[in-house]
C-alpha cells in the first residue's frame, strides 16, 4: 500500500473514532479530548522541531506525513483544529457528527478517488472531478445525522475541498460549521 492510501485510510479511521467518542461520550468529553490532543500534539511538534527523537511520533511521520508538510504533524494539527471548530461552535451533536463524518470519511474518500481520477479541475490542477464527486457523494452520508440539510452541506463541502487554499482538514470543517451557524441563524 502506498503512503497516501495509508494516510487516507488512517484519516478515515480517525474520523470514525472521533464519531464514536462524540456519539458515546458526548460533546463535553469530545471538546476536552480534542483540546488536550491539540496541546499534546503541539508539545510533540515542538519537540520534533527542536530535534528530539520521539519514536512513536517518528513512526507516524514515516508512515503518514506528507513530504511537503510545512511542519511535523501539520495535517494532524489541522484535522484536530477543524474538529475543535465544530465541537466548540456547534451545540447540536448531529451537526457536529455531520462535520466530523464529512471531514473523516468524505475527505478521505475524495483523495482516494481523486488520486485515480483523470479529469483535472480547471481552477485547481491538483484536484480532480472524480475526487469532488466522491466528496459530494460520501458527504451525503451526513444525512444520517442532519437529514435533508446534508444536501447543501455536501455541495459546500465538495466545493471547499476542491479549492487551492489552506489545508482542507481545516477548511472543510470551517465551511461546514459556518453552514450550520448561518442556517441556524435563519431558522
């Protein structure tokens, strides 16, 4: 298995694990867990930047870190920060679950499909139509958590994932969280 496939499978397993924690232990526990994960991750990143040998971190870096990552653990940090955005700003567990599902499963599947895709997006040559379709289709699974709101949410998530800005592990949950905040304001 190539490194990017392993990375995306790990990405999806993390999403499912986060969903399990949220749905079994609740929003409060999830908020605390993500907060402490970010603190511990920041300390580990600092250690690696200072040249410390941390075997478990090095094992993860070797297997899952992209070569062009700006910092050790960058993708994981953005992933955790994205989950934190949803958990901190949304109160509805279904909405939080939808965001985590789209980040974990939707983004992972979009990359796996996009890696095999042939039709490049005109505004982002690093992404493919196949990846965007996979993101949209898999994001519809959020229907289980938020009902019909999953349809416009899937459209926004696919659009956000396709953009050539910021890390999509942060952008996707930011856009999805904003959707729920704006949709809730109009209700």
